[in-house]
C-alpha cells in the first residue's frame, strides 16, 4: 500500500482546516497518499459520507475527487502515525478557560497530546508540520517533546499556518494569496521545508510560496489575523461616529479604501467580527506581548477586541432604545446566526451575544439561518427565555416587532419585504447589522430602518 504513493501524508485533526486543506492536497496530488485522522468518530463517519461535517461551498466536489483514491479518513491514529512520513497537525487551539493565562493564552493541551501520541507511535524519522495557529515559539516546545525520545528518531518541525477563510475555503486553498512555510535555518530544517514546498508547488505558483524562519512563520499567522480584525474594528469604530455626524460609513470606507496604500477590502462595517480565530488569536498576541513585558503593545491589540465588544453592545442598545426602551414580550426575528455568510459555523458569532442580550431583556427571539440552526441550538442550549428556531425567514418574521439582520446571507437581500412587512406588528423595525439591504426601498414599504453607520430612515 505504502509503496504505491510517492509520499505518505497524515493530518491529525479533521476540522474546518484539516478536512478542506488535506482534501485539496489530495485532489491536486494524486501521487501522494493523504490520510486524515480524528478522535471524533462521528466526524470521521461524516467525512466518509456525502453529508460532510462542515458546510463549505465546493468542498464536497473536492472530497469526492480524491476520497477512496488517495484521500482517506480514519480514527486509527497510531498506525497512521507510524506509516506517515509527513504529519500535519491541525487540532484545535482554543483560548484557555482555566488557570494561568485564562481568557487570553492558547490552550495547548490538544496540541501537546498530539505531540505525545506522535512520539509514542513513531518508529522512524518524520516531518511534523504545524498547521494549527500557535503562539510564537511553540515549535520549540514541540521539538523538545518529540526529540526527547530514546529511539534514535529525529523529528523536524516546520510551520505552515493556514490562511483560508470559512465560506471561501476552497477558492482560498486553490488560489492562495500565499503559502507560508517556516523552518529552522539549518540544513535539516531547510530540507524539511523544501519537502513541504514541493507539495504546494504541485498547484501553487512558486512566487506565492513564501519561506521564512520558523518563528516569523508562527508569528505572521497571529499578526495576519490581528491586522484583518483591526481593519474591521477600525471601520466599526468609525460607524459609531458616522451615526452621530450624518456621515455615511459606506461612503467613508469607499473614499478611504480607494487609496491604494489602504485598499478597499475588510472595511465593511458590521455588528462585529466573529469566528473561532480573530478574538482568540488577538488575545493570544496580547498574552504573548504581556508575558514579554510589552504592556503598550498588548494594550494596543486588546483595544481591537474592546471595539468589537462595544460594537455588539451598541447594536443591542440601539434595538432597545429605538423600540421605546422595552422589548419585553416583543418578537424579534434574527436573520442569520452564522458568524459570516456561506458557513454553518457559529463560533464566537455576534449572534450569540445579541440573542443572549435580547433574551435578557425578555424579548421573544426567533432565530433563522439557512445553515447554522443546528449550531445555534447548541450555542443557546440552557439559556432561559422564549426562543424559537425557524429556517424560513418569512415564518420567522410573522408577527414580529423587529428584524435584526446578523449575517449577510444573499437570501436575505432578495426577500419579498412587502410581504414580510404586511405580516409584522407595527411600527415595524429593521436593524440591518450588515448594511446589505436596500434601505430606501424598505423605508418606502413602511419599515423604520436602522443601518450601521448610516442615517436611520424612520417614521416615528
Ligand atoms: P476544529 O475544532 O474544527 O478541528 C480540530 C479537530 O481536531 C477536531 O475535530 C478535534 O476532534 C480534533 N482533535 C483534537 N485533539 C485531537 C487529537 N489528540 N487527535 C486527533 N484529533 C484531535 O478546529 P479548526 O477550525 O479546524 O482549527 C484548527 C486550527 O487551525 C486552530 O489552531 C485554528 O486556529 C486554525 N485555523 C482555523 C481556521 C478556520 O477557518 N477555522 C483557519 C486558519 C487556521
Ligand atoms: C479569518 C481570516 O480571514 C483567515 O485568513 C484566517 O485563516 C482565519 O480567520 C482563521 O485563522 O481562522 P474567517 O474568520 O473564516 O477567516 O472569516 P473572515 O472572512 O475573516 O471574517 C471574520 C469576521 O469578520 C466575520 O464575522 C465577518 O463577518 C467579519 N468581517 C469581515 C466584517 O465584519 N467586516 C469585514 O469587512 C470583513
């Protein structure tokens, strides 16, 4: 079996990153055997079916291209470790919720367990690739654990952070802006790095494959996410200013973004950024800076998260104040719950905070989302209050006093808002947390319209 393929690649962790990333490598490189293992049996079963464990446009086609040919999913971790020459580690690295560094530093328990599993099961040299996002200098700890063996085995640790965004993962993987591979600047380190470069060179233009020292690679991943989140917080902070000055955040973003030095992407004002990584990676950066005594650096980056919390809070307060300072017993339909469009992922979604706050105010919350209702139910489990889940936005809005648009799903742009208006309590409010709706048209239909960072169109 092993000899049939040029390389034997393993990925530990079949999540949002491990699954799509390895499926792409397998699809592009039929000459390699790619196996993905996970401790979660259900997940592995789902990867082997046509009902994949994550919703990601185009993913099923890529998986189908390679599954059973050179792409395999398994819960048999030890044997697959033994057989692999290259092991990508893509386990979760959430924010630590206990002990020293709780709420900021990365919880590396899954990461370290993986390192120990690799150490235990291996009987030959291997290249270990950090795919998970990790604090800078984690590779050093990984090497110390792995190379503490008395079997005479040498492990080379390489950093290859992932930059895909959910909802566009397949395009991001097929046409990445860059692939980053860091290693020690030693002969062995450079050789290991080259092995990983060779994998990506099967489909990524060579000039897009960047190599660096291992610490730069680890840090660049945290910094990339911090910079992206900072842009969102920057424009969101300005949205608050727009609302009190009658400037329009969309016009400001367009004018500012036309400067090629600034660029136009990631300047969409919103209810706030969500997702499993922005907050966790910034807080990790904050923690690392603090632990090196760089208080000013830590404060600077922490403010990005503070503005995000402020933006979510502002959105809820606007709903309450606008609706005559009470939303008790009022039906509020939430259009969208995922942290962004085209994913069912709700991790750190602003929707979670907003729903909780609305329930706290004793509102009756109806959550609608084309893909995220299952996750929404898990997120809201055990939270007291009146809450319903309804996939059909027309039904969700029936009898509602207000609609709060949380996720920029295309389906919400083209609904029959006349019909929706007719079915709602009056006065009917719409809070567009993504600025994707036609506000003038909604106003003409009869809604009181509250966008982000723009003048409200209101009849009362
Ligand atoms: P995830 O939770 O979706 O997947 C992680 C998987 O690892 C889970 O299925 C879990 O069961 C498995 N796992 C944990 N411990 C294991 C062990 N000892 N052996 C085998 N499997 C184990 O997480 P994710 O979103 O794929 O993120 C993984 C890493 O990639 C994180 O460090 C994250 O910061 C980073 N990242 C995520 C994204 C994203 O879009 N989600 C993008 C870039 C980078
Ligand atoms: C982000 C990065 O874009 C990826 O490069 C990175 O690999 C990934 O994090 C990660 O490390 O997990 P992702 O979180 O999937 O990807 O999605 P983004 O498109 O970055 O959106 C993040 C959040 O910011 C979403 O809630 C989105 O709605 C919000 N956002 C984004 C805005 O509010 N305004 C914008 O202009 C852009």
